[in-house]
């Protein structure tokens, strides 16, 4: 089933029609909101596209797992840790995180940090 979800203009945060923002309340994560733009509810067979919004001081979990990540930064700037290396990223930078690579996204800055992240749907 194909889908189009229009971007809501004139909002303080990035939002899309028919996409519910989920504030992540998980140990190891702070100040992160996740939006599933395309996913299993859309019957996407191979990948999930998410948009993450990190408030100032926010961060994802420092983790490793079998899914790769394809990321494009859309708003603000932040840092990404891949392995032991930490790099500053800003709008339109792209990031590839290999499967099982230790990684984390952080926002140590005073403005929100937003990025799209695509991951594969792993076979069960």
C-alpha cells in the first residue's frame, strides 16, 4: 500500500500529517522524540523511515545492533559517535552506521537537532 504523508508547515517541530510523535521514555535515552514516517503500518516490506528530534542535551542510546542506519540531518547540529570516533554533523550531512557498530547521536547544542534515519526490517 503506497502512502503520502504531507509535511505540516509552520510548526515549531518537524511534523507530518497522520504521523504520531512518540516521546521516548527509555533508560539510556533523553530528550528524544521519534516519528515513524514509513513503516510496518504502511506495509513497507524492506525498510522503516523514522524522524528523530533531539532537544538540547538530548541523546540516543549508546548501542549496537544488527540493523544498519542511513541518516540525513535536516535541522540543527549534533554529534554522532561511531565506534570511538565522535563527529559533528549539520543539515544535509549523511551518515552510514554499519550493522553491529557501536553508535550514538547527541545534541550538546542550544538548538534542536533533527534527522531522518532509515533502517532495514530484519527477517524474523
